[in-house]
C-alpha cells in the first residue's frame, strides 16, 4: 500500500485536475442557460401576437431550463465535492507534520466524573481525540467520543479486523467523509429523530385522492380554455377554489414546511451516505452487523426510502416559490398532496430513521479509526490473550510524541502486580502513565498502538491523576481527591480494572500523605488489583519489601556540568536523583 503522505499528495494532484474540468463545464453550463434565455426572448419577440406559439415556446423553454438547472446543480455539487476532498487530503498532510491543533478538540466531552477521560489528555487542545478525529457529522463525533470512553473489553479482535479493513479503503473512506461533510442543515440528526417520533399528523385521509381529482379537473379546464371553450374567468374562479381548500390547512402546512425545509438537506446527504454503504462490500463481521440494519431482506433499500423522503420534503419546500405556492398550489393542491405523502412516509418509516442515522454515525466514527490505522502503518495491533500478562509492550511510545525525540520503552505488567514509579520532575513519569493508559484505551477500541509488539489481556481503565478543587461545590482539593479514591475503591469491587494513580493525597502534609498512601497501596494489593502509581515519596517504595506484588521502577535525571539531562528510560529500581532544588536555583528563583 502507498505511503500515507504520498497517497495524500497524489490525491490532491488528481482532484485538482478534475476540479479544473468541472469548473470549465460549469462555465459552459452557465452560457447555455444564458443562450437559451436569449433564444426564448427572440422567439417570443418574433412570434408576438400568436398566443399558441408563445405558450409553446414558454413551455419548451421552461422544460429545457429546468433540465439545464438540474445539470448545473449536479456540477456545482461535484465542484464542492472535489474542493472538500482536496481539503481533506491537505488536512492529512498537515497532521502528518504534527499540525493539528486547529481541528475540533472535543473539549465538550471532558468529564471529571468519568473513569479516565479527564486524566489522560483524551479530549481538549492537543489531545488524542483532536489528533484522531476526522468525523464530518456531529453524530459521528459523539459516537467516536463514546467509543473512546466506553471502557468495553469485549469483541476486540472483531474491532481490530473492522478497523484494519477500513484502513485499506482510503478512497471509499474519503468519499464517505466528503459526502458527510457537505451536509448543511439547521436541524441536527438528533432533532430530526425527535421531530419524527413526536409528529402529529393533520392531513385528512381523503387527501389521498382529492388532489388527484382536482388536478385532473384543472388540466381539463386548461385544455378547454386553450381551444376557447371556457372563459378565463372560470379558470380564475377555479384557482381561488383550490386556494380556499389549501388555505384551510395553511398554518399547519407552513409549520410542517418550516421543519421539513430545515431537515431536507440532511436527508438528501444521508441517503447518499446510505447508498455508499449499501454499495460497498465489507467483509468483517463487526461492520456487516451494522450494514444489516440498512439492508432489509425484503422491500426497498434504506437509501431509496430516504431519497424518496428527501424529494418529498424538497417538493413541499417549493411552496415558498411564488409560482408554486400560488398557481401550482391553487390548481393542483400541491400542499395537501405533498403533506399527505410526507405523513404517510412518516407513519411507515419514522421508527427506522434512528437506526439508519446510528449506522451512519457508526461509520463516520469508524472512518476516523480506519484513517488513524492507515496513517500509522508501523503501529501494531495488540495480540489479545487471557494469560497472566496484562500488558507486555516492546518499544512503546506515546502516539502524540514527535518521532524525532521520542524515547522507546519496554514494559511488562502482570495480573495483580502494582508498579510504584519514582523519578525527578520532568523525567517522564506522567508521559509514561499516559502512554500506558492510551495503550489500554486504544487496545479496547481496537486501534493499533505505537510499539513494535504488544500482548494484551483486555482490562478496563480507571485513573486518578488530575483532581481539582471546586468552588462551586464548596469542595477542597483534598476532599475531591478522597472522593476520587473512593470512586476507584467502589469500582474495583464489581469489575476488573487497571488502576493508574499520579501522586495521590497531595492535599495533606508529607507525613500524613506517606501513611495514607501506604495504607491505600495495601488495600489495592489486597483487592488483587493491577496498576501503577507515580510518586515523589520514596518511602512508598518500601512497600515492595513487604508485598511481593509491588515492584519499583523509576525515571532518572542527571546533572552534568551544571546542566540537567533526562534519558526518559523506564528502569527497574528507585530514583535517587531529584531536581527541584536545582531547577529553583537554575531559574534564579532562589
């Protein structure tokens, strides 16, 4: 498979050539419409006085003009599609160069009450979500955030297979994402689902046939008028009869039109997304399970059903046009005809819409996962096992670290082992904790991780690394931390978790902290827990002398010739070099 950056560059070059051709065709299309208009004006000018010929010219011109407008709209969509596709590839090149801080950060998904999302830079500026996310729909972004925070350890091999398959379909993924990105609407998919579920029909059942009968009578009057058999006064009277019938439902139709007008663009684009899903051959069971929701064994395809509804909504929206809203509505009762068709569609299909939208959101989110795997061909999918090794990772690195500076580390942690990690300030403890945390989160989602090899026995993650005080809730820092630790203790009573702690009990004095931290370690070990705690308190390392399950590791710092050096290497033992006093003096603080 082509190297990612080269693939993106080749896509930009190819799409830019296509875009030039489309723009040329758009210019020709505009000139054709102008020429048609000028020919029609000339025909009417030279045939002035011959009413029948003028009417014929007008009808032919209108038909041809509508056809040309339709073709022009298709060209405009293709132009927009190509421009967005180019933008997508340009974004990927920027991200390959670690320029991604302008992308959606997922700040709103931060949750201090979640098991780990606040602690490991999962959301926010410079976060893993910001680096990973390529969703084009809000529902897809919500789904991606849900996948990252679900803490689910089941079906990981199936998830890996699905992501691997999508990673091998960059053209299809980009086409899907581009189509999704062109959805522009004032009404979200979630709002549409609520609207459809709560909608109260108002169009009488008799409108199934009355608009048809009325339209046939109108056409009959037009024919008779054309041959001079009825007066124009009768035509005008008939127009007002039709307007009177539709006027009785004017307010309710207007309310329906207002909602449908906002939703129409979503349905128009979503049917195209469903069509792409229906036409794509996907082999992995995890993906095929989703496709079954939009591929009924009998009846029309979901894309066809959604396309028909989009057209119905578009037809109703035409009532805002003066000709359609007044003349067509008066002679053909178009408001009631379209309203009846829309309500009939809602009756039979509204329950399926949420499933269809969920499938689209699922693939929008999983395209981001497939894109991540494609962008990192050297990352490895963890080998899933149920042995004593919870995580055995070789040359592991945090996925967001610059490859030019990243230091690789090996580590193995077994079931019911607890690591105590010491180290100087800025030596790499916190980065290591987040590296391990992300390997667990990514492993559970099914993503490849940044390592040369990884064996993983699936486990849920829970952390306490960034406790804050709360003025709103009148909570001190120390009390907030105690609540977090209580949350962890309660969680591990009912499920299996990998626990990561960073400098617990910071809100109390050093002696009390040492005693309390040791008691907490004893409790975690007694509960057969697995995890890591980083600390500056070297006395806590003595737990390894009394508890076989506890192991000591450290990150070192060296002061050479008045300068501070870090090797960021994970080593067995206890750190002996601290650097706070040195840094205070070096920066002229003391």
